[in-house]
């Protein structure tokens, strides 16, 4: 574990807006920053960041926390990993309390260090090595010059057996574990890459973790060489170019997915810095999951149709599971993006701009290849089209495309529907996809998540208006609201005065401490939240202390930090006092019914009633009202005071 003081130092040195805007474009609204929530799909923003408090809160899915939890949830890091990342950025050095736990981290760091040395060594070799001349020539012939070589830190692995191993003086273990080489039968170190142009691969945060190697024309071996998995590299989870493309992807919420290292570079050259590539493997669900952290739309810039029907079913499934749009850039036949970027960058841009939904793209291919001038040709095309359409899991989408097939192939749509159904309901219903796709799991989770979402909603006060006054409500909000009103309330709704008071207390704790007291709140989570807040020097300390013990109060504090109140402390104090006076009078009235000596209470009632009248009076000045509130508070803190 990391020393507590160091965690505090990292938090203090971190700007949460800086951290979050790497993933989500944020806009300043008043004293908060808002954006689209990266944790749930939405069209209008309900994600709020409080820069001063270092906290975020989503009013849609209730995700909340600080910069550390944000990185944990979004990047899949553990606590230590998230703190390390922030510490590196903030230049805070960390001390560890547990030597063992640090071991595997140290090993990872050592491997990344080793990779960094290798990237640099290979890179310099490409830039200046005499033997790298043919490699430079090849790259230039593909339109890749010095600027791109430097930006992507391309390298050259010389032909010798052990030049890197010798130059870096790596231990046998480091050489093997990093995937850079091996120890041969004669006990000598040997490089893995020889005579190849190297494309270093970085993790999403920019740490080097592996290489892809391309051979030169006219030499032996496979065109591309990828090392096997290492402790830091797994090609089914890694995307080439992501660390460089991340910022652009987040800005437009779109990623271009291609298949080659030079394709990524080509897209950069053509002004589309949002391209990534798989490293010698088909697109996996892990890749897609990784990309959905940054993008809501994927543009496939490879021959997606060539991957066949089962790949298509997977794409459609991912669209549904991750609420993602998958579209296909229609590249001229036989051209890869890297090539097109050199010969006709305008055509490349246009292909991306006019990308078609995946299903529409496949249908176009079918129509394009068919002879629609004959009855037989149209029937064949319709058959293929039905096959393709049946892969889509959404019946409404399927039906839309049937209309299209109907008009192009001149076949009654009813007949097409019947055909599609005859193709087997298996294709179009969920049980089969549950069996054949691992993706069914997360989708179920997502549903559960929506249920939870609804559960949480009805705990909120329906009369208190949208918590987020500045923002448009999401289209679903009204419908959810309607559901909320039909479900019974679990507990009395908190007053808006208490809510405002907590917002003010979070924002201006000194003022709140001076004016307010927990006794002005009704018993319940708002009072507990306020009490806890006053008991700790900072909001963060308070949340650390109660997050586990009193999640309800912690949730209210997170909400309060995400909202913003225009109310003044005086205003909040008066409203709390008015409510407290009303409650107190009701209690006193109740007490007189059972008291042995009702008269003894009447003086108290008269006193409180008088204060209440003043508190509500339109004629009394603010000073007078505040004084009445102060008197009431004094009475509450010491009942009987002033009436004895
Ligand atoms: Zn959310």
C-alpha cells in the first residue's frame, strides 16, 4: 500500500478537471464543469465535476468519486495504479508501506523501462544507422518521412543476432520477459527482431509495451512479426496508436479502426488523428470495450465484410451491448488507408465522412455485385440480403432494411418478412445469441444497471425539480419520472431547504459552521451528512471517513458537491429556521395533549409561535428575521431559554 500522506499529497496536487477532460470534453457551467457521462450512454450531459472539491457526480447513473476512483473505474486500474498514475503526473514521489505488493509493480515498471530503452535505441538506429538506409528508403516510398518517424518513434532492428541485447546489457530474464529476445541453446542472448522496421506499441497512457515488426521487400520471413504475449503486452487487448489518438477520439467521440500500423500513420497524415489499429489480430470485444471509454462511434476502415457473417453478428451485438454506432468507411476496392492517404487523401476523408451503418454497407455490397435487371438476379440478391439482415438483433432495424430490399428487388415486403422468419427464429431471438456470444453477459448487467437506476430515482424528491437546473434533462427523464410517481416513496422527501443548506455547507463550510447547526435539520441522512461534514477538516476527509459506514449520507454529500447553489447562507438559515419552527410547534402541540400540566407548555408555544410569525412576516426586515432565527436556534439548543 501507498503511504497515506502521499495519497493526500497526490490528491492535493491533482486537478480533477485536467484528469477527466482527457476522456470527456467538459464545459464550464457556473462553478461546475459538466459533460456527457463516460459511465453510461446518454445524449445530454448529467455528469458534473466540482473542481475545487476534486469530485465528480453523475445524476444519471450515480457514479461518483475523485480523480483516483475515476481512473480506477474508467481505466480499469487498481487503487495503487491510479495513485501512481496521478503521482507521476503531479511529480509526487510515493512511499510504499508493503514491500511484497510492490514487487509485481516493480517488475512491470522494469519491463516498461526496458521497452523504453529499446524503443529509443531502435529509433536512433533508424534515424542515423548506415545499415538503416534501405528501411528509410522504404518508408519514404510509402510517404512516411522524418516527421512521422519521430512522431511514432519508428525504429530499425539491424540484421545482427544480438545487437540490441549487447547494446542494452539486459539480463536474461529481462530480455525474455520483455519479448525483446531469448537465450539460445548455446546460452547466448539473441534478439527477437532482426532486419525489420519496428512500430512501437504503447498502452493507452503512452507507456511502451511491445513492437510490431515489418520486413523489407525481398527478405525472408512473415511480412509482419508480433511477439507473443508478455506480462505487459496482450495483442487481443492492445490497440496501436491509441495513446496518440486518445485526445482526438474523445473530442469527436469517434474512433477510426484499421488493421495496419501504416494505415494509422496515413490517417494522421490526412488530418484524422483519431485512428487506431489492431496488432495482427481481428477486432475483439476487449478492443471494443476499451474504445467505448473514449468513443460512441466506431468507423471501420478495413474490409469488414470480408470477415464474414459471424463477425457481422458480433459487430451488431457490440452495437447493442455498448450502445455504440458501428459504421464502415467504403474504401475504393483493393486500397488500404495507408496507401490512399498518399495517393488521394481527399478520397480517404470522404470515405470516413460518408461511412455507412454496418448493415447498410453490407447490403450495398450485395446490390453492387448483383444483376438487378433480371428476375433471377433480383431473387438471388434478395436471398443474400435476407441472410445479412438476419444477423441484426433488433427486429425494428431488420424491418427497416426489409423495406429497402423489397423496393430494390421488387418483392412484396410481406413475403420477405415471412422468409426472414422461416430462416429460423434462432437468428433473431436472444436465447441463441446468449449461447453463442460471450457478450450476452454485459448486456444483462446493463439492464440490471437500469433497474438500479430507477430504484435510485424514486428515493429522490419528485417535488424538488431537476437537481441540475442549468442542464437540459435527458429525453428519458420524463418517462422515468412518470414511473417514479407511481412507485411509493420510501421515506419522507427531504426539504429543498435542507438540500440547499447542504450545498452551501459543502461550498462555503466556514459560513455554514458559523450560521447553521445540525439541530435545524430533520433527523435523517441530511442531518448526518451535515454533522459529518462539520466534524472533518475537509470534504475529502469526511467522505473517506463515511463512504463505507454511511453511504446514504456520503451520496448526499457527493450530490451536494456536484450541484451548485445560488442561495445565500442567510436565506438558507431562514428557510431552515421556518421549517424548524413549524416542526417544533407541532411537537409542542402534541405534547400539550398528553402533558400533566398543559399550561406549563403554553409559554413556550407562545414564544415559538411569535418567532415563527416573525420568520414568515413580509413586513419584518431581514435583520429582524435573522434575529428571530437566531433566537429559535438558541431555544432549540437549550429548550426553555428566554421563556423561563
Ligand atoms: Zn452516468
